[in-house]
């Protein structure tokens, strides 16, 4: 949202990921990160995307899709509604919102574009 960049860690030693925020990035200087939250996504993060309004976040690992929804930008992504689904593909490394109802995943190994209906994700809370 705006000039803010969000980054996820990709830990090889465990299945935890940490979400960091980079506020007002400046070129050619060291930019400090703000640690926001750590979460067990049961796998290494390979891609993520957020909606333009900053209220929805999709995160993929090698075997799962996670969708986080919040009502306000003041709330943590991880404290709001959560949906997920397992999936199988050779090497999904990219995800984005196709529209309000669809996620698009690209398989780097095969070049196949997968479409996933958000309505097909299972609600956890």
C-alpha cells in the first residue's frame, strides 16, 4: 500500500515465515525492516500478493495457498479471516489476484498458469 513493501522470510530450517515491512524505501542506502509477525504456514513461502486496498493477502508455499483478509489496515493480516487450500503442482513460484474471485498461480517448471477460485478455499476462521 503506497510506498510500503512487505517481505516474507523463506526459512530453510523450519516452516515458519516472518513478515517484514519496509517503509518509504530509499535507493542507495540501508533501509531498516520492521518485523510484523511470525506464522507457521507449514512450508516455505514462494510467492505472495496483496490487493490494492491492502485488505487481502495471498501467500503460497510449495504445497498450500493461504488467503488472509482484514477489515482495516490497522489490523494484522494474520489476525483476521483465514482461508487455505492444498494444491499440487511441480513448482509454483508466483501468485496474484486475477480478480476479486480468482487467484492465478504460475508453475515455473511447466509454464502452466493455474486458476483457483477463492470460493474453493476452505475457511479456517
